[in-house]
C-alpha cells in the first residue's frame, strides 16, 4: 500500500532530485557555463509519457522551488515551466511519434523557448542584464546530457511505473 | 459531456496557475515591502527554503568532502614551497601585527578623547554553501545557517577562498530556520556604498550579472587609478566600514558617460570558488547568545577577540 503510494510519486521525486542536483551539485567550477536544465528534461519526459503523474500544478510547484532555491525573481521559472508543460501536452502526440534523436532537438527547442520566455520577463523588470554565457550554454548542455537523463528516466519508468 | 467539462476545468486550472505565476513575478514592484501580499510571499519562500535546505545539504556533503580531499591532495604536491612562502609571510606579519595592535590602541585612545561612538562590534557565523544559483538572471548562494543561528536579513556576508583571501560577498536577503539566501555583489539588484581607500572618494558599486562590478557616481576628475582598493564606506548602515570589495580594473570617461566615470571593479573574492561564508551578526540579536551558550555547554571556552569556536563541522562562531 505504502510502496505503491511512493511509486506513484516517483515522477515528482525525480523532479525534486533534479532541482537539488541542478542547484547544489552542478554549479561547480567545471560547470560554470554549461549547466544543463535537468528539471526541464524531467518535466519534458514525464509530461510526454506520464501526463497523469506530471500535472500542470506539479510543474508550477517545481518552478516555484527552482525560483526560491536559485534566488531568482519568484514566478520566473514558475511561469516558464508551467507554460512549457502546457506546450508539451499540446504537441505531445506529435512529439511522441518522433524518433529519439529527433526528440532531442525538441528538448533544445523547449530549452531555448524557456530561455526566451525568461529573458522577455526579466527584460521587462530589470532590463537585459543577463549572464549570457550561462543563458546560451544551457540549451547546449541540456542537449548533451539529455540522452543520459532520458535513459535513466526510461529505466525508472519501466522498472517502477510500468504497472502503475 | 463529462470529457468536455473535464477539459474546461483543466484549461481553467492552467490559466489560473499561469496567472498566479505572473502575479508572483509582478508582485514586488506592485506591492509595498511591508504589505500583506509581500509578507505572504516571504513566508512562502521561507517554508520552501526550510524544506529544501536539508535535501540540498544531503547532496552537498559528499561533494564538499570529495572537493576537500582533492584540494588536500593537490596541496600536498606544493607543501614545501607553500611552507617556505608562509614562513616568510609570517615573519612579515608578526612585526606588522605589533604595529597594528599599537595603532589600534592609539586609535581607541584618540576616539575616547574625541568622544566618538565606538564601532558596533559583531559576532560571526561561518556557514557552508549548499546551493549556488544556476540562473542566468541572478547570482545568489544558499547557506546552511539561518534564524536559529542568529542570521537576520541584511546580515553582511564575507567570502572565504584559499586563493584570494577574504572580502565582501554580499548580504542576506532571505532567511528561514536553518538556511539563508545571500545576494552577491555581481547580482543586478546589488548596490554597495563604497569608498576608494587611497583617495577616499565615495561611490556606489553595483552588480550587472557579469564577473566585473560597475562603480557609479564618480565624477570626472576624481582621483582614481587602476588598481586602487575599493572598500565599504559604512554609509547606509548595512555594511560595516572598511571591508574590501575589489580593485579598480578599468576607467573610462567618454562623452557618453556624461558627468561621471565608467569604472569596472574586479571583486576581491572569486565567486566561482567560494565554499564557506562568514556572516556578521549584530550584537543586539539574541540568537547569537544561544549559539555561544551552545558552544560553552560543550565545554569550550567563551569566544574571545579573534578566536574562533567551532559549533559543529560546518558552523563556527567568532567574536569580532
């Protein structure tokens, strides 16, 4: 009973884990520019393949967590991540039919869109004062790490969530 | 019919969530700093930070440990050279420390003669960084010390790096029970009143989300040279006076800059290599007493001037 309850929350747990890794472990010296958006990869995957376990509300809450822990203006990631999840669910059927390698470009597109939405919002509030290398390095890093993350998520999906 | 209802409910929820996110984003400029909305927003952040703190610490511990082992192994390779260098430095500093002590006592006597108010002394808490902003729009750090350790909003944060020594890192902007969020100097929202140590010219140093800081409001013709040390001026009462901020890197004065210079300042500390932070506590806070009492209960000496007392592996309190 308890284990099935925990298993049902695995997508949410992987998202929290992604936030933790993204905000505390990855920002080391070697990762000063290429910091992948692990949260975006996880949201993309779960919304595509388990939309029942990755709701818009969950995306909203995860975005809120990212904003708070990263010290960014509250609402920035909350808005962009909620919007992207809505877009992924809108084009979900088409994305699911793509080849794996083509889907990687979908992730890059989503990552770029995330950057553009955040840039527009922040541009309205504080002008365009951005760490450009980080902003532009993110989609590249996300693309590079996406196959590994996808493999892990597929493994978790098949191992734990196949029958849930 | 049921499907249609469910779909419209989902659309409504999505719209509400998007609107909520936009409201959260637009709230600070619209609402005042002491409004109910603003307080509610701070409370929400505090709850999230309290929840996320232990998780971040859990992941950070093995990373920090492996980093420290790597640094130690790297240190062993240059231990002899470093030992020689440190001995020379110690010789130089021991004579300097006597002079500093003499000057400090003379300064105190002169202050008394003039009837000046003594500088407010403060205690320090050493905390470990458990979160580093991965955002392109903000530069902030999350540390593992909060209200329980006596940290309050606006507490001054000093960076500790082995490579560049110490210097101003920023100030605390958000606290929770066991964590605090530090707004660093390069963040766009950071403004620090400073003065140039050599010429005593006052200015404001602001962050631009870039590695270099920008110095504002320095009139053309002011006595400034590249390499000058910039320290906090103490104006505004947030940062104590005399903390190193950085060195002047470049000065530009064109028609576009108007009446003022355009000055770039290189921060004293390397923000990519900070692992620990010293947080200055104000004397009137009650919580530091709790921390000091905590260390006394454990059988350690009460912290004397210049001495550090370990509270636990990652947290230390010291009297300044």
